[in-house]
């Protein structure tokens, strides 16, 4: 059982790690010498990088956030089932869910205040040092301490960390001349805080009834489609918020990704806890099918990224239907519990992808900003296919080493997320190594290499703390 748990975590952590590292890479692509448009957000194309909300299409950059959300949702059944099976009272679980949401919201606010680029567009030495100090202060606040650490020491470290963070925030000023403000926050982490609370609560209420959980998506779709009707209670509910800096119902649209993620998490959890007396060894023919399935998962990603960005909608749909038929044939005769899981996940992936493609014409075509229904559902399908690819690689073919950096980053997601802005870039700047890297920006693709180097360094930083068993609570 322990071996199976580790293998399952590899595929899910790899998906999460991929999302975070690609997020970092996309944020470190050079803009002065633009790359092709498909290397940036589809709605912010080169050469002027002006937001064009009416421009349809998606690129690989537009997949990173939904992939992270999907992995987050898939992890809910593991974390919450563990508490339920340990006999933790439901009221206490509810309290812990709220605590987690507050922790994430606080992290979002704190992070945006200690980013060197938030302090100045051209950070000074002092700004880089603030970034590093801000990172270090998070360890006593967020690190998971061993059970052997005495409560008194545990509380002393936390109090010390919080006290240091409060002092640091009280001393900082920003380009607009203001100091600390709860309205200044990292929007990605703030969205995670909102969907973490509401997604966990919805899973808790529907853990025995997946159909009811999917039914809740229907209610959200209805609200999403009617919120623009002037004078309606739907519009009032959509805009109502006691704390605009903390909660907006708009953020909960991403439950269209998180809740399908929980369904996948339920299926994986069920497989994890079933009897594993069957061997995962397969014959040559079956292994050929699995290799074909792995390639097919990659092909799905390429078809939809190229087709939807190039607006080749009918050929994309036809190609997806053909690939779906091929996939159903490849997964038709599963020989093990793991293969049966892959078959079920593939069917869900096809469903969400096709649902998204049938919504594509709605709202002016698929877009990340403002996010369309097509965007949510298409990325659900692509996230499932990516998970299957990682699972085939690490579980069926036992090639974990190929995704080790992704897995380690996915196991320490918050360290990886903050790693570029508050560790790697400050260290490079303070050691003047950034000057050497900046020499790569003379051409567009060499500038991209610079982004790859920064991303690799972040992965190494996250991997270092993961191997040292220093995990941040998330």
C-alpha cells in the first residue's frame, strides 16, 4: 500500500509541479525581443502586448493555472478522507478548511508585499534583500514541523515568524507612496484561497454522491449565464461581497475546474484503497497499447493548442473525435486496476474536452481572460490527459526519474511558486550573475533560454527543500 501511495502521488505531484514551473517560465520570457504569439497569453499578443479581450484562442501559457487548480481539486479527497478516516469530527474539519483558506489569503497578501518588483519596477539591492528576508520569514510560519517538536517550541517559532513578518510589512512603502494594504495581494493565490474553501466544503457535502456534485456545476453555470441581467437577484448575488479584497463570487467560476478535479481525485483514491493483489506487469501487446496511449495524450495537447490558437475549429473537432475513438480502442481491454483507472479517466477527459468544444462558439470563442465556459471544460480534459501521461510514465513504465524535478516541485508548491521572485532572482541580482544571464536576451530564443535557466533553478530550490523534508503547509 505504501508503494502504491508513493506512485499515485508522483503523477499528481508531477501535474502540479508542471503547472507551477510553466507558470514561472511564462513569467520569465523576455518581452523586449518578442517570440511568436503562441509563446504568450493568447489575449496579450506581441509585439505591443496590449490586452485584447475579443481575441479568441489559447496557448500553452493559458493551461498552467487551470492545471494547478485541477491538481488542487484532485488532492481534496486525499486530505479530507484522511481526516475522516482518522475520526476527526466534521466541525473540526470545517474549522480546518476555513483556517486553510485564511492561511492562503494571508499568504497572497504577504507575498504581494514582499515581492521585489512590487517595491520598485527596477529593484534595488535593498529590495532584493527584502525579498529574501520575506521568503525566510515564511519558514517558521508555514513549515511542517516533525511531531517530535514540543508544542511550546512550535508556538514560539510561529509567533516569532508572524512578529517578524508584521515588522517587515510595517516598514515597507510602495511606488504609489502607500504602505501595507489588504487590497494588495497576489491574485492567483487569492483565487486559490477562495476555491480551496468552497471546493472543500462542496466535496465534504457530496463525497458520497458525485452526481450531486456535478449537479452543483449546473447551478453555477445558470448563475454564470444570468449574472449580467440588470436588476436580477442573480446579478446582486454575483456582485455581493462583505470583503471585496478577500472574496468575490467571480473567483468561484474556477470551481468549474476544481470540482471535476475532485471527481478524478475520488477515482484515484478509490483505486489507491482497493485491493492491489493484481500485478501491473503486462504483455508486449498491452505495453504497445500503453505506449500508444502515452503518445496519444501528448497528441491531444498539441491538437487542441494548435487548433484552437489557429482557429481551425472544425479540423480540431474532427481530430479530437478520431483521437477519442483511438483512445477508447487502446484502453478497451484493461488488464489491471491501474489500467481500468486510466480507462475511466480517459472517458472523463473526452467528456470534458468535447463539452468544452461544443461551448467554443459561445462567448466569442475560447479565452482565458475573461474566462469562458469553453476554457474551463477544455482545460479539464487536457489536465486529465496530462495526468494519464504522467501516470503511464511513472507507474506503468516505472520511469519516475524522468519527472523527478516536477514531482519535487509539486510536493512543495508554495516554495516553488515564490522561488523565482523571492529566491532565485534576488540571489542572481545580488551576486551579479543576472548580468551574465541578461546577455542572453540579445535574441528572442536566447531570451527564452534565460527563462528556462531561471525555471530550472527554481525547480532545484524546491527540490532541495523537498529532499530535506521541509514542506510548507498549503
